[in-house]
C-alpha cells in the first residue's frame, strides 16, 4: 500500500508555535506504524507527484499557501481517491480558492480565548473518535465557523458551548468531521492549537485515527487504540481531563 504521508505546514498568515512539536509527533507515528513522512513548506512539493502519498496533511497551515498548479494537483489527487487531513488552522487556509472551502467543509470565522471546554462525541464508531470518552474535557481555542458544515459532512464531535465562553454557533457546533470528496476522503479536526496537545495520548489517538481513516490505500498497520473509557457513574466521571490547562489571550484571528 501507499506508505508515505505528505505533511504541509506553510503559513502566510498566523504561524502556530506548536508546528515543530506537531511535525515531530507525526514523524514519530510514521516510525511506529510503517509510513514515511515528508514534511515541507515548499508549495512546489504539491504541484505534482501526489499519487505516491497515502494522504496529504495540512498541519496548522494559514493564508494562501498553494500555487495555481498546486491547487490543480491537490484537487485531482483528492478527486482521484487521495486522502486529505486538515488540522486546526487548516480552516484558515486558501480563502481565495472556492474548491478548498468545499473540500474542507467549513471556513474559520473567529475564536474565543484558549480555555478548557467540553467536546461531545457524536459518532464513536469512527477511527478518530473511537478511543475518546463520550464527553472529553480539553483545552483549545474552540473555533467558530462561518457556516455550520453539518449538511455536507459526517459530524464526529461537537463543542459544548455551555462549557466555555465565546461560542457563537449555538447548540449545534461541529468541531470534528469527515466527508467524501470525489473518490477521496477528507478528515478535519479544529483541535490542535497548543504544543501540549501533541503529547496528549487522547489527542494523538484522535489525530492518528483521522489520518488512518483518510488513507488512500487502506488502513495503517499497527495503529494504537486507547482503551475505551470505563462505564461512567456520573457526568463528572464521563470526562477525561486533558493535561492542557494554560489560559491564552483571546483573539479574532486564526491563532
């Protein structure tokens, strides 16, 4: 099977400090699960030859990052059966390319302060959510989107806006989803702002599960799965607390 992953981290807007840790985590997964990782910020790398990759990962990209040739190559790759994964500010990317908005499912609007909140798993049959508890306490920026993607995607998990300040989408606030595009598979998670996320076992299993699901030629081998959470006795017991607890300043940009 195709055994290479292309990790693209180019930014022309805000640049996340977590990118080095995130890139290192993905390289570690490649070593553990038998796929090579090509990490680049060169837009020419997406202008051709994508067929050798099981998936293309836009890891906290921002702004306009592709050439016209790269846009055509990425579109043809996904439509032809390639996997695409977007993490966090991948939703703040390629605003000037309408196809990318369709591909991803929604575009970033703004976000509140970095803070703890609750993520409610809506679909626990997917590889990205199978290892998560029904209610997962995590800390992130809890992105708001310009539109609700539900009509065009399979929603996997939603933000509980009652658990943090600054949500603007109401009771139905998707944060993690997947979809088919042509013959390809697309996975997106709005999580992953902080470097600490990439040391968190639950988040690591979450993102690796999304990569595995999107993979062009089948499942990754030896993918670890966290044990399912114990049957809860109370709402409090249903929550697994992330190690990420630091507060961040609020902002309206793709931070």
